[in-house]
């Protein structure tokens, strides 16, 4: 069995909350609690959940942009050495991030070609001429013509800017790519093109990807397996088709029931959840989903469920998992 390229083991991350009064007690908010994930060679893991569930925080922890309060991240079997600046810098070139907002990720005062070539300059790769030539080739690979090379980001469309961000992320030929809501800022006509491009370069360059999104239809198209987050925890992990055809966790079932289908005659049951997610995970006992779960019982409010393996490559954290056929 191939060793996973990326392993996250028991990640915790909390943040200090502002004091309510000048001399009030400072409290902390837990954003990620005991998250464990693995991503194998050539694999794309889709990370889904509602806004505020902790998806982007997990991405930053795995990239080493933030240090976890507890747990560790292994890359190719080695622990991420965040306290060793030289080792972290060398490892960093193998991990790249595609941002949600391409305009915010680009410098409005620098021309496109210079921004794509910049990572090569930072790592001292080649001459100026060779760096610019590699940047030009990468921009062509992501579908941009030479006419954009000397232009500024503000003069381009959202789809063109996202392609520039993708080209810049790929210029160092990384092994691992985190895509943090990469199409949410694009119109529908451009979303499919960018997702198709990401799938193409993933296969062409042999990339391992963490694809963070709230759009389950997109995740179904690009991911090999899916992890579902709720309130900072992973509640279910499964191969993509198994998860979409027979989700086991009631939260996953509710999410998938909300995905639009092109057939208006399809017999689908919409699962509506009551209430809103709790404001503080720290104050919640039992299963984090029990306040909204339609199947909750007494034990759900008293004790958090342990992860249970219910099928090959499928793990669910629920006291009463069921395999509901939805598609």
C-alpha cells in the first residue's frame, strides 16, 4: 500500500476571543478539534461543510501557515519542522495554495508575467530570462495568451485572474496543492472551466490536492474522497461516489439532499435542519450535531461518538449511522 503523501493527526486549533470588557477574562474559541486526514499519491480530497466549520483553518494547518495547538502534520512521512526556518522554506516549495479571491491574491501594481515568475526568483531558480520563459509557458498552459503578459490584474476578468493564480502556484512544480474555495468568486460560466483546468493539471503534474469547498456538486466532480466537517470536527470520510449515493451521517445526508439535480421529476426528499450551529464548541457536550440532528437520542447529548469504520475506506462519527440511499 502506498504511503500517504499528507497526514494530519489529531489537529487542534483555537483562537483568543476579544475581551468583552477592559478587564474581562480572555476566552478562546476552538476552530478545529481532533481532525485526522490522509491524502494519498495522486489523490484529491474534498473538504466540505458550512461556512465557519473550520475548513480553511485545516488547510492552513496542513500547509504549515499556522501551527496547531496539538497534533502534527506529516508530509511524505516526515513531520513539518516549523521551528527550522531553512527546512520549512525548502519544504514550502512543495506545497502551494490557490486562494479564494484571485484579485486579493495578486499585486495590482505588478504585471502578470512578473508575478508568475516571482516564486522562481524567491527560490533562486535560473536566470531572469529563463524565469520569464518558464512563466510564459505556464501561463500558456493554463489557457492565457501572450496578450495578458504585460497587463495588470485589475484589467483582467475574474477567470483570467484565477488562471494567473493557478499558474503562479504551479510554477515551482509542487507536489501538494490546497485549493481554498477556488471558484466561489467566479461566475457560473467560468467555474466549470477552472475546475476542468485543475483536474487536468492535477493529472498532468501528478499533484495531490486538498479541495476546500461548500459546493458539493463541484466536489463530486473533482474529488476522489470527501471529508465532511461540522463545527470544527470531521463527521464523515468516504470515497466520493459512496458518500453521495449512501451518506451515513445525518449531517451529510442533509447536505446532499440540498444539492440541486437536473431532473425536475427526480424523487428527492429534502432534509431541513432545525436551528443554527452552536456558537461555542467548547461549551457543547456530547455530539456537536445533536442540537440539530433529526435522529438524536439521549446518549447524543451526553457522550461524543467515537469514529466508527462502517465500510471500506469509510469512517463516520455518529452513534446511529445509517446508509441512506439518496442517488
